[in-house]
């Protein structure tokens, strides 16, 4: 059963993905959703769409990048039609780059991020990518502890979060712990079994919500990702 935008409850927020929001009715406010996918599948695009949707609703967003330079991120996303520089200037969108080069200890990096979230009331957060960020931790148990504490903290703050997770292009991606810890998982992949290849999106889970488990085809263009009707 499809749920329209009008049926969105106050405890849910829209992702900003046309075609998908109508299907799932948005995601619970304060939830942490993993956006898992292979290279070039549109993870950064989807994450930016989510932040722009937040700004439309006066929710301040923060984009944390680990690999791409902020300048290049802004340039690429503006090509899709979003006024990113303007949003940054108005402080409705905060962009931060964290890198191993700049911070000696992962704990310092995390503390810095959390203190920003705290002081300027961030309502939507994107970690792009969570995979790189957690790779800064030497031991897997400390990365797991970080994830657990982060999720606890964000839940308390009611900050809706997308964690970008880099995976292979398999139908069933290997997500590791983060898949189990997150409230929801969106999987993006490129299906090369057809000619031309097709972009496919699938919800793997969304706690507390009935979701369609089938693949949706999607396209990337001006305005970002659009999920096509089946
Ligand atoms: N205007 C456009 N029209 C169609 N496709 C576009 C347009 N702009 C970008 N794309 C495509 O969108 C793809 C995905 O971009 P995006 O950076 O969001 O993917 P990603 O999954 O974050 O990639 P990466 O693995 O490098 O982090 C690009 O590879 C590009 O081919
Ligand atoms: Mg990316």
C-alpha cells in the first residue's frame, strides 16, 4: 500500500527521493539509515538530496566528507541543480572534511564532530563515508564502539542521519555490523546483467515500518535520484 506525503506523521521526515518517499512514507525522525552501495551508484547524490530536503523544512544539515574535497563536492552537487554554496553561506548546510591527515586520533575527530552537532543544532547529518571514517580506528572493536556510541548520541539529539557505506556490487551486500546497528538500510547497485545496465535501489530494512522488499529502478539527473514507477 502506498502512503502519500500527506500521510507523513510528525515523527517522520522525508528523504527527498521522489518515488521512494511515497512508497515508505519517509523515515523516523532521529533514525540512522545506512546508504550502502558500489562505486558511482549515487550515494553522495542521495545523501545531498536528503540534506537539501531538510533545509526546505528548516532543518540544518551537516555533510561530513572523508575522501572527496569539499570544493569538489560542492561543485559536483551544484551540477545537479542544488544551490549548495548558498546553503553553506546561509549556514543551513555545514560542510566538514575530516581526514586522518588532519587529526592524529580518531577520538579527537569524533569529539570535534559531536561538539559541532551539539552547538549548532544539526537536525540532519551525513557521514560520507562511514566506511572510511571507521577505517581510521585501528581495532575493529573500537570502530564498533564508536558506531554504538554515535547511534546512541544521535538518537538522543533527534538528529536523522545517513551513513554512507561502501560495498561491492553484489545483490546481497556485505555490510558488517553497521547493517545490524542501523535503523534502516538502503542498497544501491548497478545491474550489469542487462544492456544497457540499470541502476537498482532496494530497502533492506526500516525498523518499525512495513517496506517493499523488491528492487526499484532509479535514474540520476538534474534534481538527483528519482525512483521510477514499477
Ligand atoms: N547530471 C547528471 N545526469 C546523469 N547522471 C549524473 C549526473 N551527474 C552525475 N551523474 C552520475 O551520478 C553518478 C553517481 O554520483 P555520486 O557521486 O553520487 O555517486 P557515489 O556513489 O557517491 O560515488 P563514489 O563511489 O565515487 O562515492 C556519477 O558517477 C555520474 O555518472
Ligand atoms: Mg560518493
